[in-house]
């Protein structure tokens, strides 16, 4: 009898904390997925419980930040080459290419000055890098 009680106690000691943690942090709410009068609802994790810093960043934002860092550490030519390769590798980023290239152009002016920054210009994403240089220099 003592052995069985001890085994049940150990099992509860292992399982109970997990159950308490999961039930406390994975609070759910009902979310209507259809506005057509349907009563279909799905349980989802409560957005109020999500840490703001835990939100994932958009791929174009991650790429832009990575390329801006490259521009600072190496030079705009390296960043533009990597931008072009990423756009070829992930065509879904094509719609963001011009804004990223403009941001690189503006950052290049801040780091290298307008004359030197313009020398790195090339036709990646049309002429968006040159456009960013001109915007920042002007």
C-alpha cells in the first residue's frame, strides 16, 4: 500500500506543475471566424497573454536591418549584392526591394557622404538606391 501511494505521489509531483503552468499560461478565448451569422467558433490562445517582444518581425524588416548593418560594417556594394541575391532567392520580397534599396541609399549617405555613396549606385531594384542617396543628399 505504501509503495502505491508513493508512486501516485511521484506521478502527481511531476504532472501537477506542468498542468498548472499550461492551464495558467495558455488561456483561451472564443474567436468568431465568420461574420455571416454562423456560430462557428475556434479556441485560440489569448492575444492579451502574448509578450510584445515575442512577435515575429516581417521578413523584409529583418532583411533590411541585416543589410543596413552590412552597409555599416562592409560597404553598400556588398549590401546591394546581398539584396539582389535575396530577392532572387525569395521572390516574395520583390515588392519590398525598392524600399529596402532606398533605405540603403539613405544610410550610405549618412555613412559615406553623398558623393561617395553615389559611386556605389547600381541598378538593383531599378534605381532605388540612387533615389535614396538623392533624397538624403538633397
